[in-house]
C-alpha cells in the first residue's frame, strides 16, 4: 500500500475528524451569535417596568424592582438590620410582586428573597414572554453539540469506508483497520446519544439571566433616555435602571442590604 491511502492511517482520520468537529463548534457559535445580533427591532416596547429591569441586569434587578414597587406602596418595610418585612395584605397583581411579598414574610434580606423558590415561576414566565417577543435570547449551554458529533462521525466513518473499499480493491483488507473503525464508529455513536441527553438536561435548566437581543438593547436605551428626560421616574422605574441604591428615599435605600 502506497501513495495517498498509505498515508491515510486510522489515527490520521481521527485527527482530521476532530479538527472538523472543532470547526463545526466554531461555526455553530458564530451562527448563533449572528442570529442573536440580528433579532428584529420591530415595535419592541416594554409592557411594564419589569421588562426594563430584566434587560438592565437580569433576575436580580427584577427582584429589586418588585421590592421597590412594594416599598413605595407601603406593602413592604425595611427593618433595623436591613431585612425586608411584609406589611398588610399581599398585592393583587402582578404575580412577581405577590411572590416577593410572600417570600419577605416577617423579615428576609433582599438577597434571600431573590433566591426564594416562590419567585421562580413568575420570573420564568417573564423570561418566556421576553424570549417570545425576542427581547432576550435563550442560551443553551450544550446547543449544537449533537450536530457537531454527528459531523465528526460522518467525517470519520466516510473516510473509514473509503479506506476499507480501497483495501478490498487492493486485496489488502486489514482486519485491524476494520476493528479500529468499528470501534471509532461505536464510540462516536455513544457520544452522540449521550450528548442528546445532556443537551436535553441543560435545555431544561435556566441560566441566571438571559442576554438582551438587539431589540432588547434598543428598548433599554429608550427607557434610559426617557428616565434622563424626567419621564417615568417613579421608585420602581429608577430601581429598574440603576438598582436599589437609586431608590429615591435615601433612608430606605441606605438601610437595604444589596442583592
């Protein structure tokens, strides 16, 4: 065996397939970023202050904004140690404020409230709405892995089949070569099956905060511009853009523990 097929050893094929997989990963990431950056900006407007809060700083800012709204209406108070205390009856709506009022109870730090499981359904509903309106992009840590491994498997097995066809034609069929490619094919198939399960598992999880799309960034910039012009500058709106430190009552904001 000489020439091209002599140089085309099984390990060389594995190296080539690995390089193809890396290129596939890079291409997938580049394509995903392009799709995220090109999200349409058509008539994207915030429905309420919580949209702006999420676009500004994700989940923590949403919780801070809900706390600010409840403080402004007297449904929360700040204790002597910086804890947030529920006062009076819970708000009628929205669900996020109801959850924050419930989580605060007789006194909890803002950071503890932000981690409360009572808030998760309301925050996930907000994220789902923002994703559907293309204001944020849902990140999947394992997105594209299954496709990448499929590309690797195709490259390796296609080269392996060509190598075996050549060996058969030259009457140089090497049983060891056949076993190597069978083993590589089986390993890649197992990796592909495993990656699909991993992708599904990570796909069901929510990362701490989802990144704004181009449209989301535009909405946030518009809200900041309106705030600088003195429009929509209530306590909740100020906190949504700048955090609890921007709460207009400095006595209250000074006593709050940051998230």
